[in-house]
């Protein structure tokens, strides 16, 4: 198979998923250093990975609807790619892909395709189950004749972001970062439970820092957590950029969070993740490199809400039911905190 001279990646969102695309970018660049690589990406997500070298980024404003799609088409006017890797199956993304001209149009297998996905592609990745999302995205290079064997991120972090993080987290005191809010609200834990774990970490001599974006949902959750804390943490909610958060994660040994974008950001820089999983399967969407420190109540949730073990429900099923995260106790999270702290030599 001849080497492609140009490839277009279409994965616009979300934060966690675009971190999963970066290893694929590295795989393609290693195999074909001279290839022109273009990535269609969301506005927010571009702030995190838009400075990855060797990639031309085209921003898609999903709030602009059809006008946003036309803007992408205009930015790509006159270009015809050797291959389009259509890594998002939502209807909006499938429609967006029609504005991209490519000879080879690679998409998901039948089981993972929806919303007319099969109508906008002419080739599919291998049909597999039991894969982590990152491995599924990595398999998009296989129809091109490659195999992703190495997983590498190296997302650039500006020196000024590192300097800002050092100002917030000075010295060698071990830091527990807490990012309590997922945009999927049924994945979120109770504020008072976060507070109890944070108070435990504070009592053990850890610095505790609350982080999150500027949205009303994240501010509301942060305020509820703060109201339940006996030991006030440093509250940086809404005060950092994505690059500054990445720099803080690079300095902190541990992050407490539900299934969310910061979970996957932390994984890219080696920060251990105390992930809270009941609504989603950590083996599919947990921190890719190391899931030992996650609380995993996914099987228990499947038995409670579906009446069968997780092994008997479709791979990737979400159990986003009211109260599902209550299956995770404070003691469950403290147990993982202590185990991870011992592993890091910080107990």
C-alpha cells in the first residue's frame, strides 16, 4: 500500500477523547514523516492539543450549526485527502464529514456505527469488543496498513503554564487535585463524599486543591464541596486554563475525579488517577495507563440496574441512572487513596 501524502482526522470532541487521538497522531507521523496531517477539532479541545507539532488544525464551532460546517468546508476548499479518519459517529459529525473530500473514508465497524455513519464512509476499522476507547481510536490506522504499538502523548505545555502551576503548588508537599464534575451529571459523586476524602487527605498532610472549569455546573459543585469541607482546600475552580491544568497535573501525584476529561489529561502526564466508576466501565473509558487506583463499581451497578453482571451487557454500556454513583462509598475512595499513596511512597 503506497504511503498517503495527506490524511484528515475528524474528532472534534470531547477533551478526554482528543487526548486519545494524540497517540494516533504520533503513530502516523512516525510512519510517514512527510505526510500532511489535518485535524478537524472543537474550539475548546484545540486549546489543549492545538499546538501539537506537525498538524494543521481546523476549528469546528459546533454551536454554529450548518454555518460552522460550511466554515470547515471553506477552510478545506481545494483540498482532497488521501484518507479521512472519521472517528466520531454523532449525526453532527457525520454531516460535517460531507464537507471533507477524501478518497479513502475510514469509519467505525457496524456495531459501533450510528446516526448514518455508514453512509459517509467507504471502509471500516476491525470489529472488536472489549477495547479501551484509546485502542479503538488507534485502530483507525489499520486500514492504512499500520498498527499502533506505542502509545505516546507529549502534549506541549508552555513554560508559562509550568511557572503558573509552580506558583500554585510550591515546594514538595504532595498534592491531591480534585476535579469533581463531569459534564454527564449522573457520573458525579455526592459533594459531601468528595469533602470527606479531601479532609482525610488533608489530615494525612497532603495539600488539597479543587479544580474545574468556569461553567455554572462546575462552580455549583465546587461550592457544594467547599461547604462540606472541614479543612478548606485551595479553590482554583474556573481560574486555570487547560494548559495550566495539565501543568498542575504534571506536578501532582494524584487526581480524584469521576469519568471526565481531566481523568484522561492526568493520564497523559503520569498523574495517578483515583477514578470513580459506577456509571461507566473503567476498562473501556478509565485512565488508559493505570487503572489500579480506580474505584470500580460498574459490575455492581450492572447487577443492580440490569439484573445481570457487566460481562453480560453490551460493551460500552453506560449505566447513567439516578443514584448509581452512591454505590461508591467514602471508604472505597479512601482505600484507593491510601493504596496509591503507599505505591508512590507518600503514605
